[in-house]
C-alpha cells in the first residue's frame, strides 16, 4: 500500500497474512488512504486503532466496504467500530462476523448522546459475544444474530432499523411482543412458521410484517429464544408454556390457561380411580352417553346437567332413565316446570286397579262351581298370561341387544314413577332414581305381603294365594329384570379400559359397585326375596298341597277305569268299567266319568261324529260313537282305524290324568275352601300332579332366563335354553290344555330363535333395518297371531271334556244303576257362548274353523 498509494481494492481474504492495523494507517497521508474496499475476511489481521481526533485523522478516509469476518480480532466491539463510525462518511458496509468482538455496542446514529457521522447501510456483527445494543439506531440492515449473550437492546432499534436480525440471541422480547400492534416495533400480523425440536413437541410464530416496506422495520427472530411463552405453543398431546413441553399421558390433553395435562377431549371424561377429589391417579376415559362434550381441567368436567364417573349421573334439577344395555345411556333431561297430568292419571289408575284386584280376589271370590263358559274364559286368561310372560322376556332380550329402553309391557312400577318425574320432586335426582329402581324390585313382594296381611282379616292367609299367584304371573319377569339390572356393574369405559375402583352400578351411576351401605343391602334383600323367597314359598306350598291331596289322588289312581275299545259298524264302541275296590261311590263315578269323557272326545275326533250314545253296564258305562255322514272314517281300513284309535287313547290318558288331578285336589281340599281357591288356578294351569311344584320351578326358570337375557354376553345362552324349552313343552305337554302347550311351544321356539338371531345379526349387520325392526316384529307377531288363532278355534279337548262331563254327570244322576236304556248325548263343540247371540259372527267363525279342520 505504501508503494501503491492509489490502490483502491484490496482482497486478502482467506490468506495466511497476519499483523495489526494501527494508527499509522489513519489520515490523508496514512497508509491506505486511497483504499475503498478492504477485504480481510478469514485472515490473521487484527485492528488496534484509537478513535480519530478530527476529519484529517480518519482511518481509511475513502473506505466504503470493510470485511473482517472470521478474523481473530478478540477486542471490544465498540473499540473496533468507533474509529470508523465517528466520521467515516463513505463507509456503508461493515462485515465483522465471528471475529471475537465482545461487550456492548454503543450505537449507530448516536452513541452516548453524541452523533456518529458514518452512513453505514449494512452492519454484520453476528456470531460474536456482543452483550447490548445501545445508543440510537439507523435505518440499516443490522445483523447481531447468534450473539447468545445479547441481553439488552434499546427499544428504538425495533423501529429504527430496516432489518434487525436477532435470531439465536439471548434477548427476551416479551415486552416488545406485548406492545407490538404493527406500529413502532413493526411487528404486524405475524405470519406463522412452524419450528420443531428434534422430538416435535412445540411450534412457534415468526415475528415480521405482513408486507415489508421502507417505512416498516423487519425484525428477524428465533421465536423459541426471543419470546417463547408468547410465540410458541406445545403441539397436540403436549402440555406446558412456550417451549417447556411435556407429553400428556393417560389420555389427557393440555388446556388453557396454564396448558396443564388435565383436560380430556370431547367424548372423554377425567376419572379418578380411587374416587378421591384430589386424586392424582386418574385418566381420560371414553364415556357412554352425551355428558362428555366439554373439555375442562376441573375434576367434574361434564356438560350442563351431568356429573360423576364418565359423566353418567345427573345434577339436581335433571332426571335420567337408564337403558338396559351397558353401552347405552339416556341423556339427562332438565326437569319441566309444568306438571303433566296424564302420567298421574295412569299412576292413580294403576294403584286403584291393583287395590281393586286385591280386594276382589281376597274378599269377594268364592270356590263356586264353574260352567263351560267359565272354563273357556279361564283358558283365555291363562293363554293371555302366558303370552304376556313371553313378550316380557322378548322385550328384555330386545332392550339388551338393541340398546332400547324397557317396554311398558314389562309392567314395572319404576317406569311409572319415572313418568311422574319423582327425580324432579322433593326427593331429588339420587333418591328419586333409587326409588324408581327399588320400587320395580320390591313391588311384587310388597303386594304379596299386603295381600297376605289383608287375607288374615278374612281368617286365613290362603285367601291371598290366588291374588299372589296372579300378580306373580304378571309382574315376575319385570321384577326379576329390575332386580338383576340393579347389580350390573359398569367396570370398563366405552373403549373397554378398566375403571378399577371407579366402577359404578349402571342403574345407580352415583354409587360404587361394591359397598355395604343401605343401597347395597337393599339390592341383596331384593335378590334374595325375588329369586329365593317367592319361588321357595311356592315349592314349600307345593309340598304341603301334595301331602294334603296324596291320599285322594292315590285312591283315584286305584279307581281308574279300564277301557275296552272296538270297532262297531261305521263307528267305535267303548266299554268303561271301574275296579271294584273300597271307595265312595261318588269317587268311583267321578273317575269313571272323567276317563269316559276324555276317551269320548278324542275318539269322536277320529270317528267324525257330533253325538254319542251312552248306557249303563255292570260297574261302568258303554259308549258308542257312529261316524257322521261324509266322515272319512268309514273309508279307512281296519288297521288304519285301530292305529288312529291307539293314538287317540294315548292323548285321552293324558287328558284323563289332568282332569283327575284337578278333581282329586278339589275333593281333598273341599274342607279348606281358602286353600282350594288359592291353588285352583295352578291346577287349571298345569297338567302335572303337583302344579304348585311346576309354579315354583317355572319361576326359577324365568329367573334364569331373564338373568341371561339381561346381559348381552349371555343372551345367546338364553336363546338356546328357550329353544330347548320349546321342544320340551312340545314333547312333555306340562300345561293343562293342548292349546296352551302349543302356544307355549311356538312362543318359546320363536323367542329362542329371536334371541339367537339378535346375537348373530348384531355382529353381522350392526344397527341394520333387519335387526331393528324385522326380527322383533316377527318375534312378537308369531306368538300373538297364534294366540288369536287359538281364540278363533273352538275350545280344545280339555274344555270339550269339561263340557261333556256336565252332560254325563246329569245322565248318571238321572239313570238308575240297573237301567240299560241307551241315551244320546250331544258332543260339545267348545264354541264361545256369545256366538249364539251373534249368528253372523258364529257363521264367520265356522268358516274360519272349516279351513283348519
């Protein structure tokens, strides 16, 4: 430079040149006075100059560009810059990146309140150890990035520079961000820039103007260093503030304002496994109903009206009806201020009806003789009760498999109490819900207890038997369903995650599954009473009645008449003779007439006749049945006739035994009218010798079936049991009439197929149309249509035999023992009595019956 004073461009960058630039380089006569660009980057050259005293003392007076990036200056930043900044008017670009500068930078336009004359436009001081930006700025591009100890920056720099690069510095820009609204700090509508750590736990915003211009200042920052709390947020699944993010576990999600791992997403609720309000052992679990639609850090973060584990219960002022299915819950409904009167009318009618039935059956019924029409009505009642029980079990299975509410046909008191909104009354939600559930479980035993107490007023508790057996036939299925449902425990959430100690009773969402309080004791008492005491009482009563009737029944067995059957022309002749044993003549006559009527009814169906001829013979009766005109019997061979008569004889023996069991009980208990009145319906209902034993065992079977149908997992097993029961009834004929046995077999088979179909279709088709409508409709329609069909047909052989007995008894009373005159008796048709009052109806029924004859 001494040899070439006019040298203007010097580039010694990336060389091994070394030494210092000192004061002799300053001034118009100094070394380098003509240099305009001095490029010394990444060399070993250092600077050691004092500030100029005047304009004639300037270092490199004509210098416009200086680059010492990467040189080992290792000096104070201001000591390096100030000699140039004071008065070097032409210097517009200085690059001093990564050259060991340290300490504060005193200013660009002013320093310590003194003006600086240089006109620098680009100043790169990045990758040094500058600690502060002081003084006044200038509208330049100032790069102080990667100065990790830069902690203090004058606020004027954020509006006074064109570009201020603060990336990867230690400056905390919280105060600047809080005040930035697109004005002096030039932080206007910041665009988004996603910045992630290596594990991707947070994202940050970059602060810069939307449209940079000459009037706007650009501030380049690293958001996670500049203002992490204001510019950075944790990604989904992580909680914390700024870049201090931790991963949320147990299904929790971070929620404002503190971004804690305490909230649950929509559809889930916080569950404390040890039921402690301050529990730390908790998780977010998926709810069954609609209560988990709000995300909150509070322990009870349910929608309005909901509370409790999985938001399954309601707050005061709301009411809830629980679905039988463990995967489905009805919503909490706000109580209405206006009173609905129709539920109260139904409730009052229900109570008055029960009271009237109790009073009538206990105080006003007498063991009177019944005529044929009464027997037909009794058969209609028994078939109706059978159909009701079948539909009740069907609805239990349907409500379980299809997530439906209970049907009114189950006749549960709790459903009636819900309709009058007891949860909205003075009892409140919890007590009202307990009353609804327990009332359904205790209604039947309470009615029987009241009936027994009322019967004591008439002199004997047996006067209440008829009422108790009647209400048991109507309410037992619904009672058992309510009793069993009260024990169903919700032990998993909807995703099948265990609730552990937070498990709760489905019928009582506010109560734990295990406990020893009054509620749990009541549940166990209801189970013992309904599943043990009621069937057990019937079994004990069966043993008592069997013991009372055993002697008479044994005598009737000994007096069973013999039957000699043979062909007689176009008909059949049957001779009945009673064994000559000790016994009353009345009992001998009863046995003779019962078997004679049973054989005659079945034989008349084979022969095809409408009347018979009867006469007395020694120790018996002779019956002749002649085929009517047009009967097919006359066209059959002898072998075919005997074969048909043999089948008829088997059925006649069954019918005779059924009628003998009834008559023997009537005779044995005639001195106990209250007991006979109570058990008479059971003897009419079942054909076995111990009908009360069948009553008790049938209640045990109903309990097992209802229990299995109340749970989705065991419903297929119930279906198989129902199919087996249908086959057993068809083959065993346990009921007291052919029509009821057929109805029971058809109903049980249909119900078994329905339950199995629901299980299979639920897996294959889900909530399809077939599952929701077709299968249930068919399951109800088949037994209902068959029930209607039985009512349109004439009464079956049991009713016809009962009607024939009346005519035969009159014949036996009016004909002396030595009289051998033949008398013709009309065979009963089993038609309804009202058919004669309405001829057009009788003709219509006759045409319908002709189709099935």
